[in-house]
C-alpha cells in the first residue's frame, strides 16, 4: 500500500476505544453474575477474539452495533468449548483467559496466528501451575497452542513478578479470585491497573499498596455497565504526528488518561512538545488533548517509565528522530516479545527511511533531527509498527510503500481514514 503524505495536519479525532479495557469488559462480564452492558467497545480484531472466545465457552453475548450485552455466567458457569479457541493475534486474550480458565475443571486449548504462536507463555503458565492448574505448551515448549486442564481447587499464591507485565499480573489475579485463601503479587514496576480497577467496579475486593497486591478468594462478581474511554496508545500516533508535522494542530477527544498509561505525556513534556489537556473527566479517566507542531529536544526513557508507555515506544522512537540531540531508550527488553521484536522492527524499518537509530540489548539510541526519505517498509504483521510507519511517511515528499498494512485492524481499524481526514491541502 502507498502511504499518505502531508504538509500539515489539522482537525479533531475521536480516538477508538481502549483495547485493554475492552478486552477486560468482556472477561469481567462473562465471569460476573448478571448482565453487563459495554458502551464504546473496541471492535478491533483483538477484542473480537476475546468476545468470540467467551461465546465458545458458553457465555451469551449480544452486539446490537451500539452496545454489547453479556449475560454473565459466573466463574462456575463457563462450559468446555467444543473445539480449540482461536485468539488470533491477541496476547492479552490468551494470557488473561489462561488465568480465568485455570479455575475451570475441564480442558481448554487456545491457539493464535503465526505471531501469537511465537510469543512466550511460561511467564503465565509457571504461576498458574504453581496454583494447581495444569497448563502445557505445544510439543513441551512454552508456545501456543496452550492446553489448560483447570481445577476447581486452585491454591493461593505468593508471587514476586520477575518482569513488569499487566498481562501476567492480570492472569494471576483472575486465578486468585477463584482460589481459596489470600494471594499476594509483588510487581517489579507498576503496570497498567485496569484489572485491579475492574475487580472493584464489579463488586470485588482487592488491596494495592505500592507494588504489593493482596487478594482473597473465592469472590463473586456482579455485572455492571462499562463505558470504555478512548485508547491513549492509539492517540499516541496523532500526538506524535501533531508534534512533528509542520503547521499542525490536532485535537484528540476522549483520550484515556489513567496514570498507569500516561508515560507518553510525560515524555512529550520532557521533550518540550506543546500540548494541553482540557475537559478532564476524573471519574472516567479521560480528557481532550490538543497538540501542535513543536521544537523538540532529546530525552532518556528508562526504568519505571517503561511499563507506562511500553506500546508507545515505536512511535516515540519516530518522535525522537525529529528531536534535537540523542534520545536513549533503555530497560525495554520486553519489546522483543511483542507481536514482533519491536526493537529490531522499529530500528530496521525506520533506518530504511533514513533515520539514525541503533538497536541496543534493551532499547535503542536515536539521533535527531533527521530528514526522512521514501522507501519500501514492512509492518511485519505488527499493528503498532504499521501505524508508526504511516506517521513517518507523512514527513517525506517521496513515496513510501508499506507491506502488510492491514495489521492495523488489530487495534485501530479506521486508522488510515483518520489520518486522511486530518491532511490539509496546501
Ligand atoms: O494483546 P497484545 O498483543 O499483547 O498487545 C499489546 C499491544 O501492543 O497492543 C502488546 F503487544 O499490548 C499489551 C501491552 O504491551 C496489552 C496489555 C494489557 O492489556 O494488559 C499489557 C501489555 O503487555 P505486558 O506483556 O507488558 O503485560
């Protein structure tokens, strides 16, 4: 696909719904008792994988095009699926559903596409097996297809997490809700806390003190209405575009601003980007953000920054190509086990367009500012790499061709239309 070009971007975008919260709204709706209504659900491929997965597990779910209605069956009401469940490209679906199914006394098999089937699962299988479930990977590896023999006799766990991961934390929390007794999870660094928030929203009890989470099971949850805010990880592409494309001003409405997700706003501030928040809704953790073309300076991104912006690092790398000085990203080795190795993908694909970017063991080093040029690039089947490359292409007059452009449907099906809508004819 030939990518779009622009001399200036102006206008307003309503960013798509948050992917992490959309997944969890279906999961909580399914395991709660009673009806859950989800408004502004993200109909991207990943969240539809979760939705279809729970239908296969016997949960009645209806989508009238406006709202999703889930008739919750409770943890005990899930039924064995008749066939293995295909979770497509979605790491969140497979890892969180492993935690839920660990407590279901039947066999479930999950598999995915060629990318998901290469992602490591020991991080989730080890603590869940410690709790008494029996999870195994394909051919004695840690890779999908994953077979789960769940048990109605899950034991609580004390688990010190070796990596910062919301998916691992959430899988253990879903299992701990079903175990008899008190579990404690100690996070390496705080990661997104949507699961903890939704346990409370659905009537459960959980205590969080700094990096220590305490939860006592078994618990019964009750169906709720969930209004999903916009996804800051999707907004990130336009936050960066607004800052780096000349003569631009973009307003992003209904952006989720949960503090465990706003690392990119801190980085934009440190890099001197000109943006402001308005219409802040504390209850729904959302705001309108307006950003304009900015003179940027380099920064260092590391440590506790990383989990708060892990999915934004490819687009932040592009931002850094337009900033004065050397930007260093470190402690981000987790990028290697996403939909692709995002350190290699970001560095190799941006280098094809002339960026001065070098991979390191746990991140990248970027020299800016740099004039990008045309070329042939590849999303490598990774939605975030594909969207980052489209924003990069806006910076050059030369043609940029993108392979596997449809990867964006995973999290942002109308991405290219939204970019087109902002382009000014000059
Ligand atoms: O679901 P998936 O494929 O893992 O999605 C990604 C993404 O870029 O959309 C990562 F590839 O986001 C993860 C994120 O990196 C979503 C997520 C969540 O909803 O809990 C948590 C993060 O992963 P992790 O491994 O750090 O827990």
